[in-house]
C-alpha cells in the first residue's frame, strides 16, 4: 500500500521533511504553503506535488499530515487534518498555548489517530548515549543539570529577513522559549517532569524582535535535583550543550563539537566519544521513526501527551517571569 503524506508549511523544516521522506521512499508526497515561491522550491527539492491550499491537500485523502507552519497555526491545522482521518506529525512546539494543545491531544485520542511531535533531539546520537548512561546508573543519582542553547537569530536562516520569521514575532507563537523548547524537552526526557520553575525572560530590542530573545530557567524537582537552562538568539556563534552531574560521574554533551564526554571520579580519565557529523541524520531518523509509528510501532519521538508536558513547563516559565517568582508546573 502506498501512503500519501501532506506537508503543510514549506519552510526549512518542511522542506527537510519532504526531502527525507523522499529519501526513505515513504510514498506519495504533497506540499502546501501560502507562499507560492516557497512551495515551488520545496517541490523542486523533493519531487513533491504542489497543492494550492491545505483544503486541496486534504481532499487528496492523505494518510498523514505534517504540520510545519508557525506554532500559532498548529492546532487549527491539526484539527482539520484529524477531521479528514489523517495521522499527525506536528513540528515543535505542539502549540503556543496549553489549552489549544490539550484540544488537539484530546481530538487525536478520540479519533484514534497517531500524534507525534518533532522534538528531534530525542534521536540525536549523543543524547541517546546519555539517556542510556542514566538508565544504566553509570552516572549514579543525578544531582544537577545545565543546558545551553544560543545562536544569533539573523544567522539562523541567512536567505530570509529574520524579522519575518515566526521566532521573532510573538503573534506567530515566536520567542526563544518556544523555539528552543528542544532543551526543555531533552531535560524532561532525561530527568523527568519538574515540579517547579523559576524564569526570567528578556527582549532583544537591538534585533527589533517583539518576542523574548533570552530565557533563563531553573527547573526544580521534588527529590532535590535542579536543572539550569539558558536559551537565547542574541549570542554570536553557536552553542548547544547539556551537562548532567551525577553522584558517580558527569556527562557533557556538546552538539556543536559533536562530542559526549564522561568524567568519573579521580583517578579515572575523561572518556570522549566522537559523534556522527551529519546533522541531518537525526531528522532522517525522526521520519523513519514516524513511519514506524504509522506501522504500529511505539516510536521514540514524543506523542502528544508527552509534548504537552513540555509545553506545560514553557507556560509555567511564562507565568514565573510575569510574577517574578517560582511557580508550580
């Protein structure tokens, strides 16, 4: 049986998914985007068939819809796709709003449709190794974690005016907290759901972005563990790192350097693992995982309920920043 996939939103991530689905020989590919040039470029890169609108694409009875639009449109697009009987892959974050996200998760469950969310770091080789270290008890009991993501927003997509990209625009569900919620999801996946959040959010007025460009969070856990996260789109260069400190050792994942370093108590030496250099590998694995879900496998990328818990942490951070105090998740 040949499956049909409709990708809605042909920006960088939508195009990447189309190309990877073609590489995996997933089936028939359709591409929809409100921008004619963007849709045409995605179809040229992937061999997909263009459709003029979401509704025209849904009339083709796709087996699955990949929602790659700005976050503010995720739920409305997903609900339409569910009404047509399609399974869903929604790019992160699940939504810009917890209440709307709950509606989508409930609708997918009610209609017995698959809903997966694009937190691709779940399939990054270094973080997979780190998860196994924790599961095997190699680091002992986690007592602290530090995560950082930063990159200068104008350098994210050099061919586009960054001020038009959703990340810079609050009305589209932008801001570094939502766009870099990969780090929140990764910490949650490795260490569990935090009980409390304290956050400070700052604008980046020199970039003329109306959404926050800097976010600092402290996630608190009931058993004493705390995780510190720094996210920004103002620093020059690229940083993406996660350190987990345990009672028996410390692990440091560095995505930019493509390494995972494990440090045990002295006199043991640091052990550094070199990670695969191709950044597309985890995106390709993400699509492979989604295809497996469609065939009945459990899958490793988060489902709707799991991604909703990440969004709850984001919402708690927003409440904390407004109130100037720690809040419950």
